[in-house]
C-alpha cells in the first residue's frame, strides 16, 4: 500500500505557519503597546516641560524679564531642512521649508510656535504672536540658511498683561505693512478680564517701531458678561477673536471673532463677529458684514471687487465666504452665525432646556433663513486659516485661483487638515480643487508677486516656507 505524505505535510505547514503568525502578531501587539506607553510618557513629559517653561517665564515676566528679548537679540535663525515636490494638475511646485528652534511660544496647543508674516517691497517681515518683530530679504529664501534681523519696539511698554507674552490664546493676530506703515492686530486688555480685538500702528523704521493705538472699540468683552438673567456663555475664548488685516483702495479691512459670545455676532452695536472697514483718510468705521464666528482669513480680489473670507466653524462647518462689494446693500450682509451653520456645537448635549440652543440653534441652511450661503463649507472642519489669490504666472488658467491654509489638531487629523487647499473659481463656482498635504499647520500665508512665491508660516514645524512653481 502506498502512503500519501502530502496531506500531513500540508497540515503540519499550516500549523507551523499559524503558530508563527500568532507569535509575530503577539510580538507586534506587545511592541505597539510599548510604543503607545512610550508616546504617552513623552506626551506627559512634554506637557510637564511646557508647564515648567510657562511657570519660569511667568516668574521672569513678574520681574520685567522677557525670555524672548534674550533669544531674539541677534535675530531668528532659519535653516533649509526639507524640500518636497507637489503637482496641481499638470503644473509642478516645490515646497522649501526653513526651520527654526528660536521661536518657543505657541498660541494653540497643537502648535510648536505661532507667528504672522507680511512683505513690503523686497523685505519679508515676521512677528511672533508675542510681539517680536524681525525681517529679511526675500532673496534669502534661495540660500541654505538665513537670519531674520530684529527690530526694537515699544510693544512691551504698551501691553502689560502676562497672557500676551506666554503660550495662551492671547497675543498678536496679524501683521500688515502698507505705504511705509506697519499695523498689528492684537487682543487688548481694557481692564481686568475685559478684552477686545484692537489694532496698533507705527511708521516703518528698521531701528525702532513706536506703536500707537490705531483702532480699539469702545466696548470690550468681559469674561463674566451676561446678556440675560438666565443665560451665561461657556467662557471667553481668546482663540475666537479673528484679527486678519488687509488694505485696499485706502481702506483697512479687518475681521473680528465672537470670543465665544455667540449672539454678539448679530449685534450691530458691537464689532464682535464682524468684518469691518476703516477709511484711512476719514477714519470712518463701517461694519461690512456680520454673523461670523471666527474669520481668520481675508483677501481682496481687485478684478472682481470681492472680499473673500475664511471662517472657523464649531464642530464642523468651516466656511469660505464671498462679500460682493459691487452691490449696494440696504442692510448689513449677514452670514448667519450663530443662527445658521453646517457644524454642530461642541457642547452638543441634546438638552432642550439648554438656552444656548435657543440663542444659537445652528440651522442646517443659510438661505432658508435669509442669510448668505458660503461659497464652500467643510464638514468635518479642516481648521481653516488665511486665503490668498495668485496670478497667471503661478497657475495657468483662465479662471481665478486662490489658496487657503488649513491647520487642525495633531491628535485628530482628518482629510484636508495641515494642508494647502487650492481652488479655481469661475462664475462664483468652484470648478476645480485639491488638497496639498504640506503636513504642518499653515498659520499664515502671503503671495509675493515679484518672486512668484507663496510664503507661509508653518507652526507645527517651526518653519518659514516658500511654495513656488518649477519646471
């Protein structure tokens, strides 16, 4: 009788393979558990170090000593450590990142540092969110490394409260340079626990910037403010303050957030939750639009005579909006917040007795309730930031092309976060769009026409970066 050994061999092989897979799977699981524990330890250790640094800095500030004055005495150093290639359709681009270890304070928990940028002629200017101002020549981005030179200012004499100079939601919100003047928006403390989005101005000087108050509202937002006897807001949130600045046609446009005092966005007597203009000749102030939660991007398109703005939604519902300045409005254009939104409240508790639902119902339509619909909304949110337009040399098309920065948190990354969002517009419709994964929070962005660069501040990577077209 002939014995068939093939079948037992197959069984033995399966058993051996299964045993190996079990052992390998267990080893992988054990390694993953070890890695998770290591990550938790590092996160806890990093959190402790941040708290220790904040405590040291707070004590030094009490003694009128600012760490950054020492760090930035000789400027801020940047080194090119990363070059990445991307394509938009058939057109190719290069992202060059220049990293720095000198900027140490961030204004968001998911960021390593925070700063804002602008340019004037051939100079790029950067201000940290704590008020340090430095500059360099745009041509330095073709080098391997460069140093942004410091400019002394009187900001520390004008602003006294400690949260401004530390890792908190308070601080500088934008920088703008125009016609030999420099403007910074910031959160001003009017009195204890009462704040506003305000603007400082100085004549441009590379030795010393003497800032004076340019704009500040009469009413500040008090953290204990109540609007009805039975209603209290969650708490004052400095992150939700807006602050974006642009100038066109001799008017300064700026955005203000609601500080999480939602119903103020519908109050015509308050600047909160608005887009505002100030005539630089007459100083006349005008509310251009209302019903905004936290607009952090603003761009004026001269060919269209449109204001494009971007706005943080609550949990979901980030928006890109258009304000058509060709129209004559008989009332202030209203974008709906907090009555309409495609997002949901963070406190979503389905409690019909929670008065916050009655005051801010977040209806799932804008136009149905008489509000202006967004050009586009993102749900889930992408952590939307600045918006800029580019010319035909940067992207060849017969439409209008704009770029939007996105942020998002490190722990809950979703599609579209830590990216550039490109879109092409025709007849007020987006006909083409794309996310470009730069893998860092894009806090600020400008377009430098002469060099055909998008210049960005990437606050996850502590980096200045240029995004340029290549062959």
